């Protein structure tokens, strides 16, 4: 394997640092983060530059050229075929080159920089009633520059076409540094223009090769292989020279701006989810379904349905829209001008399915029907699941994974069923199966055979299948590259697809633009073998370090008892780079740095755990920096389609570092907080002096890194310590209340309110107490967060021992602090690996989860009074990660008259001790300012701010000057209203 442990100090690096504004990243850890994309390949770059301006980017290109170093332009880095990896200088456009330069609303055009993300562009266009409709599944992180380079297509290309159909012109810097626009030109004028020999030469080439292009280029919409020579042939008076750059994969020039054609926003939509008892029948039906003129027909196969059902965020969608046990679904989308027309289209679809012989009462291949989806929220859920299809397929935990190498071949619709049958036969002949999904409307299906790319035998099988599959595609006069481009995977097969003459023409185009081979060599032309294992992410000498992990990773294969296999679940799909929606990844949202995103951390861990970052990489300062801004929010556990749980992985690295280096004073004070809490309760005035004496604030920052800008939680003497072991009606249903350290020591009002609500509802509340007495119980979370896993195990053992007798009787264990309660459900079973821990996890619920579930079951008898007020709710990260937001919203909506408004927010930024540390307080506040604090400031003065996390409440108080309360207190207030006492403010 390539050892990247030595950081180069080259003249190029020094010149870049002195002459280019932006980030110059030549250390081994940074290079490793840019060595992979979403393909099977890994190539170490020379370094990376993240320029501040386009001019800085062009200067970086010039310096690389002078140093005889090739250049790789890069956007989101999510290419499926290896387009965005190379032994080059990477120029990352995604962080700063992301502006709208000009918008013509009336003319429906926009000029953008190459690094703008599609979703971000469309958010800005929406207020003008416009959008850019090449809606790729990676829209939350795909940049316009990358989409242009790939000639991206999207799910609605049936109506809107591809990037090529919607790119008006492109500004680009050539290899010699000159910047110019490429757009529509008069052919006659261009052939007489001595000042633009490049255009004349290209058009001459197009005229020369016109007959060969006509004979050899596939006649399908989804053809993105090779260079677009058909843009150069004589077809009327004009040619658009931008279209030779579209799909060129950064091999011809460096894109600096793109002019795009815009469309009016879609109006009302409806989905018809067509069910089929046979995959073959679904493929055969596609050609008939498109006659109804839908805007998309998307395939979801049996494998994807099953995998999606096992992923928490997609399970409700599957349960809502899937009927029976179909072998395949076709999601047919209509977007007519009126709702009535859409509903008529659904009726037409149902009639057509009947005419084709499908019915809900049918059996076998004849089973089928249409499940309508009219509600926008469920349409969005279906779209999210469908667009995550490639990554859902990658969520398999086995050593074999669905591998992308022939996945988006395109054939004519009439041949789709026969083609898929032939491809399935090829897979089975090689001892594997394929997973299928995607664009049935245009004959382009994403198919990935399951292979283990660490095995030489599977690399050979991959090549054999590719050769046979591409031959099958040629038989049906299809395209071997229908959406995701060429990259390393397909470029070497152009000779068979296009013929020797056109391959030489491709090379001529490359050499005319880029005679020195500066830009992204080895893509489209003069490519390496696709099965060169030295270029793989898992090369022949790939092996993992053997450490003893603190937690249970046995669900995964690989070294270190499965820990490496869990890390390898990251396939670089880049969902963690999204900037809006969900909660992942808060540190990336405030930094836009590859280092501070889940993908970047996972790549760093994989390289470290396989020795590619040198010895003891887990202990290196660069590793500490890599994980420093991870707030352990758990959003990746839920929102990453492949289930990468960076919060758990961080515990493992912290444990290794603690074992080798011990703990800092800051970590020691944080970790032992539950231990010294009883002592602080005896003299709270002494422990609270720090916030009253400015000199002590400064001293605490200097000695223990507690930021002087941040107040600490206030200790108190009246901690929660109920005198009786249980309270409430003796005949009531039993529950046990786990009083966590934070609510017990700092905010006992929350626990008091919970007891009031539960006992008033008729429950018998047991108070969890340690077996044999002693100090109060604790989940051990502070120890886990600082890598002190042995001490965490001790605390977890005590807690489980106290709760196991209740769990054995099925008594619910109720907690108030999400991070502590979910430790019982998540980390503690993985830490203890005992039956008792699993049993306790099975009955552990948040207070609001219990209340909402009891209400739904009709067992909650709670005399709640009317509260005519608004509750502005911020969800704790772990509530979101474990799907508990519906429960807290449901609990609040039990209160008559209370309006519940949920803030669409990511992490609040406090995240335990993260927001108190002097080195991370700025990042903490920046996270809060993304959406949470602005929403709280806008809330009416009489609104009730609700946040169930201790840290969240502290951040809101510090950042917005508002008191936030736990949902238990709001319910208790409602009870007081019913009794004729209290107010609607906490």
C-alpha cells in the first residue's frame, strides 16, 4: 500500500502557500481525504488547494503546470467511476467557488461558479419560481461544475433532458492559462475566424468524423461516454462549443463559470407506485408506462425494498407505500398543470396496469397494482428513499458489496426486459446477483453485482462481467455509459464501443485542448485498465491493524473484531456534505472542510487503521484535529445511507489515545463530573465562584480550557434525591425513573415535573437506585466521551445491575436526558455485551416516548389543561438520530390549545463539553447560528421554548437569552392549568 506518512515539502507547495489565497493541503492526512471518490478506486494526490477565488484557482493551475504536476478539478467528489481521483494537484472548488454571478429571471438563465451545489442553487432560485431541473440523486452535494463535467442526467430527464441540454455556455481556463467562453457559434463565421483556431480545428474534426459519429454513436438519450463529438458535426448553421466540454470530466480545461437554462418550478405532482410480482414484467411494462407521458419512471427492486426497510429513516416510507411482497416497484411521477389532471393520470395508470394484466388479486408474475401517493410529504419521503438508492444498496454489512462498474448502461426501452434478463444471466454465471434501481423511463438502470473487492478472484470476475455486459449492450445498440460517466471504469472500453477511429478522434480532441496532458490524465483517453488493483481502494496488500475495540462491532467483517469493516461502510457517497435538511453533518456545515465531515473522518480512520498514514496514526495530532469538531451528534447513524456511526468510532479512537497518553485536565474534569457532583452539592457556592469572579474565568480557560466566554452550569444544594424508593398509586402500572446526573444535579425541576406527570397519570414510579447503596447512578457517558472506557464500563455495570430486575419484569425504564437514555439503548449494550444490558436497552424509553406511546395505546389518563400558547421545539440530536422527534411533538400536542412549531435545526453546538472548550466554542456558536438561535430570537416573547437536552437549553440561554424547558415541565404546567393554577410561561 502507498504509505502517505511523509508530508512533502516541495517547491510547488511553498509557491502555492505564498501566491494563492486559500487552503494549501499537502500533509498526508489531507491527501488521503482527497484520494477517493464514490468509486472503487484510490489514488493519492500530490496535494490539494481550496482556493478563495476563481483567480486563485487559475493561479494554482499555472503553478502546477510550471512544476510539471497535473491538475484535477474537483467538486463534491462523489463520482462513481473514478473521475475525481488522480496523482495530481486537486483543486477543490466546492468550499468557496459557489456564487451565483448573474440571474436573469425573465430570460430564465443563471450564471454560476463551478462549486455551487445544485440544492443550494435551487433554494436560491425557488423564490423566483424557477429551478434547475437536472435533479441528480446527489443534488445535496453535487456541484454544477462536477455535473457539467459528467453530463449528469437526473431522474426527470424524460422531460428536461441532461446537463448538455441545459448548459448554454461555459467559461473555462485552458492549459495555457487563457480564459475564454465556449458557447454557440455560427459555423460559417467560425471557419473564417483566424483568431480562434481551436474552434476551427474542432469543427473541422467534427465534419471529418460526421459519418463515423452517425454510424457509431448509440441512439439513446442516456449516452455520456467519450467526448461529445456529435456537438461538432455539421447540423444546421450553428454549433454549441460548450457541449464538447460537457461530459469531458475535467480533462480538457478548468471550468470557471457556467450559464444554465432555467425552468418554471414544478406544480402539483402525484406518484403512482406500480407493484409487480416479477422483475421481468416490470421491465417489460416500462415501455408502455411512458406512453402516459410521466416525467419520471423510477425502479426500486426487491433488494432495495428490503434494505430500506432495515434503515430507520426509510422504514416508515416502505411501510406506507409498499403493498404485499412485490419483486419490483416502478415509481411513476406525473406533474400536469392541475391536480385534477394529475388524478386523471393516476386513473389512466391504474387502467393501463389492468390492461397489461396486473391486479392486486393476481398471483406470481400477475400480482400488481398502483398505490397512489398524493400527499407532498410522502412524495418527498419516496423521493428521498429513491434518490438514496445507490447508497441504500451499499448498506450491506457483509464483506461483499454491490460494486459500481457497469451500473448505468442504457438500452432502448423495447429491449429493457431482454437486456436485464441477459445481464442477470451473466451475473449468475459468475456466482453473484445484482441489485437494481433507477431510471426505467429512459432505459438506464443502476445495477451493481455483489463482489468483495479485496479479493483478486472478484476483481477478475468484475472484469469478465464488464466485458460480457458491454458486449450485450452493444448487441442492443445501447450505451455502456448512460449517466455516471467514464472515469477509470469505462474509459478503456471506448475502443469496443466507438471503434478505433473515434477513439483516435477523442485523443485528438484531448491533445488539441491540452497538449501537455495537464488536466486529469487517464480519463476518457489513454486510460489504465479498470481492474488494475494497484489503483483500488483495497489494493493487493491491503490489511488492517489489530486493536481490541472497546465496543462490539461484530455485525461487521474485517480486522479489529469488525471495527475496520464498520469504517469501510463509508463509500464516499457524500450525503454528509448536505447543507440543509436533517442534522448531518453540523461541523461540515460551519466549516465546509473535507476534514470536518463524516466522510473525511471515515476516510482518515480507514487509512490510519490500515497503516497508510504511518505508525501510530491514531495517536497523531492530525487525527486529533480530524475528530476535534465531531460533536457525536449521532446524525450520521441515522442519516448516512450506509449507517456510518462516527460517534461510536470516535469513542474507539479516544480510548486508544487515552490508553497511550492519559487525559488532559479538561477531559479529567469533564469525565469525573458525575463523581464529584455529590461533593459540589455540599458547597455549591464554592464551585459556582468561577462564573462570579472574572479572574477565575480566565484561569479556568488557561489551565483547563473552559472558555471564559461560556458560563458553566450552576451547582445547587437541593439536588433531586427522593426519600422513598417509589411513589404514586401502589396499584398503578410500574415504571422506573432513571435520574441522570445533569438533571439530578442542575435542573431537578425536570425530574420533579416528570414525577408529577407520571403519578398524576396513575403510574407507580420507582426511583432507580444503586444495588447496595452508594453514590448515585450514572450512564458513564462522560467517561465514554473522553475515552475512559474502563470507568464507563464500571458505571454502566452499576446502572444495568440496578435496572435489570425491572427489565426482567418488562417495567419501562424512563429517562429525561436524551444522550444518557440513548446510551442505555446504544453504547451500553455494545460496551457490556451482556444479556442484562440488552434487556434494559429493550425497555429504555425517553419520557416523551413513553407518554406518546401510552396516549396512542389509549392508556394515558392525564387531566391536561388548555394552554393557548406556541411551543417552539428544538430537538436534541439523539432524539433525531433515534427517531424520537415524533414522540416529543406528539406529547406536546396532547395539550389542548398548544401550537407546536418545530425548528428545522442541526446540532445546537453544545454537545456535552464541546461548547465549553476554548478551542471549539467558536464552532459551537457557529453551529447554533445556522438555524436554532435565529429561530429562537424570532419566537414571540410569550412562546414556550422547548428543548429536552441539557446542553441545548444552555446554548439557547447563552446565545439567545431565552429560557428553554423540558417537555415534562410543559406537561406539568398544563396539569396546573387544569387545576386552576400556574401560567403558560415556565
